[in-house]
């Protein structure tokens, strides 16, 4: 069976790792904060003290870290994965980064004799734990097929999208939808409350129409109960909006709503709401309505 490495065991990475262990894979993990590897260690993972030691014992290394700078560090920094490279090793990046960085990393890994893929996902830890993510893949299709069984374990649906950078382009477009849906629900709930109605009635009507979404059917009910246990933090969505607006400029796209959303999420993070779930944007909208 393929020996898998995992660098980055935050909320999502931990859930992916636990599912891989449950599925019978050998797993070596690394996280800068060692305490975040404890649950994986308890389930049988080997904990490495540097990314290079993950590389030394893995056929396929999945990276799942904060941003492009963090990807660069775990790949090419001192004691990074490249320092422990072995013949035939593949790196698959699950982080959410801009396409230009993904292409740059792919070229640098190729020059080091390392195969690479980009595998950003849709879905949080609640679906990752059961292997029900939606996986977007770009890079060499032959390399993708080599590890198809692993990816089918991680995800219930997989889309191969072509050359390097493709998967991250779609991933950013998807996260733009998430940011705008959360804002729209937050403002709809706020408007309904200000009009003197129970927002649950708003959601009941919304969900009986063509405009119903998974978010309005599920997370929105937690929003109206002020429940914001993070599956994806507001500050991380803000980070992705930074990448979205930068990528739009790279591609020559004008995205005025994305730019405004970025400003709103930035203000919400500065107001102290960064560590709660991204749907906590409602709390910032409520704050504006009270001020």
C-alpha cells in the first residue's frame, strides 16, 4: 500500500489524516505545532519532527497549510520536503493558494526531480472525516492516475482539470461563492430581524424556492442561533479573498463584488471575529446595525 505523508494537520488536514488511517494507510505527519498531531498519533500515525523526514518515509506527501508562503517553506525551506526527497516521490498540495504560485512550485519541484499535483478540495472536516470531500486536481494526469485510489479514498467526487494552476483557479472561484453566500445570508437574516420577523421564517421561505442552497439549509440555522464553531475560520476565508482579488488582477478580470467582500471580511477580522466560523460574518453585520 502507498506510504502517505501529511504536512499540515490543522482542522482539515487532521480530518483527512484520520480518514486515511481509518482506511488502512500508513501515515507520517508533521505540523509546526506538535500538539495538533496528537489525535493522529493516537490512531497510529508516525509523527516527524521536520518535513524532510516525512519525505524520507513517504511515496505521496500531501501538504495542507495556510498559504503560498507556508507551502514554499515546507517544500523548499531548511529541512523542507525537498531536503528529504526520494526517487519517485510525489507532492500533492491541498492548500488554497493562487494559481501563479502553484505553477511556480510545480516547476521548481520538477527541476528537483519530484512529481507534483495540486489537489484543493471543497468540504470541511465534517465531510473529510468520512472521505466525502470534492477534489479538484491539476498537474500530470499519469501521476494523478498513479494515486487515484488514494484520492478516491479522500473524496466522493474527483475532477481532473488539466495543467498546473487549473485546480486552484476553480477552487478560488468556489470560495468566492462561499464568501458571498455567507454575506447574503447574514444580510438577509439581519434585514428580517430588523423588520420584526423571526429569521427562521425567512429561511423556511428561502429554502422552499429555487434559491435554496446547502448553506441556507444547514449552516444558516446555526447562524440564527449564534453558533459559530469553526469548520473554516473567517480569517482563512479572508486570506482566500486576498488570493482571489490578486488572481483576478493576474488574469485581467474585474471582480467588484469580490473586492468589496474582501474589504468587509477584513473589517470583520479586525473587529475580532477572525477565529470563529466564516458564517460569523453575521456577527459583524449585526454589529454594524447596532452601531
